[in-house]
C-alpha cells in the first residue's frame, strides 16, 4: 500500500506512547536503535550491561523489558 521513510533514532520525540514492552535485541539492529531512541542510549547500554551480567536471555525467545 505504501512505504515509510521514517527512521527512528536517538533524539526522536515520541508523541503517543509512554511505555514499551520489548525483548533484548541483537547488536546493530534497527530494533535496538528504536529502544535507544525511546529510553536513551545511556539507559539502554546500562540495561544491556545488567542483562549480560545477570545472564538474561536475548533475542526473540529471551527475556523482555518494560521501559517507561
């Protein structure tokens, strides 16, 4: 039906959502960029560091996080 040329990256101002439920994404993925835009890059890096230290499971069938 069409396509979008919007790419959401850190600094994007979200206007509708105030929370996000998502899993831990692959490095260098567009979904990780979306999480970084929503939560900020430093907060995302801190969450991922904690996940690695605590041995959370990553990717589609792993653990998830609620960001608000």
